[in-house]
C-alpha cells in the first residue's frame, strides 16, 4: 500500500484522525507500506510555507522518519514523472498526480483521506484508505461498511475501496 502524506503524518503523530482500519493494516508487519518521495516533497513544501509547523522534525529529516516507522521509501522514477505530467486526467495537484502515477506503475493501492483531491474524481476511503474512481455519492453517507473493487478504463488502474462513511 502506498500511503499519502496525511496518512504518513497521522501515523507518526498517532493522530486520532487516522482511521482504525488503516492503523490495523499498517501495524501488520506482513503488509508492505510505501511512502512516496512526493510526500516528502509535499511535507517540506508545506512546512516551508508555514502550513505544517508541527511537522518540523519530519520536514527536516523525512527519510529517517520513513525508516523509523518501518515503511519503505518509494522513489520517483522518470517513468512516474512522465506519467504524472502527461496523464490526461483533470487534476492539478502535482503530489496527488504523482501518487496516482506511482500506484498505477507499481501496482499499489493508495491509502488517502483527501476526498476531492484525487485524479479521475476518485473518492477515498477513511477505513483502509484505498481510493476508488467510482462515483462519490453513496460512499460518504451513513456508517456502513462498503467494499468495492473497480477497474478504471481511462487510467487502467484497479482501485479498491472499503468505506466507513
């Protein structure tokens, strides 16, 4: 699983906003967890801009924190960069575009909490974090468990989703 910046920081700071199922998934040592270089870039950028003052220690040495957390760094390759930049998806956030490109090329599920910030209008899931490119309606109401796995024909990515909302 490739975790986004929020999930990474919430794990490090033991934040209550980290969904229980994501926490359980990460705690299982049989599950490899990756942190993208794009998340390191995002943390450093947001810290510099004053948007993440509480993350100073992480912003100053994110690679060490990735290793301390037991995660694996995922470098940005030229192939990732090319897909993220050229991909014909209507999404402006370069960090999310990179995570989407990496997840596609590395065949990883993305764990995210950004509801409206994923390429292809993807929804997130606050339970295990995987994103789904299926319609947003129906996944964020109530508190029942919904699991779905879809293949998005435009991005040619498989997205899994378990939602608690």
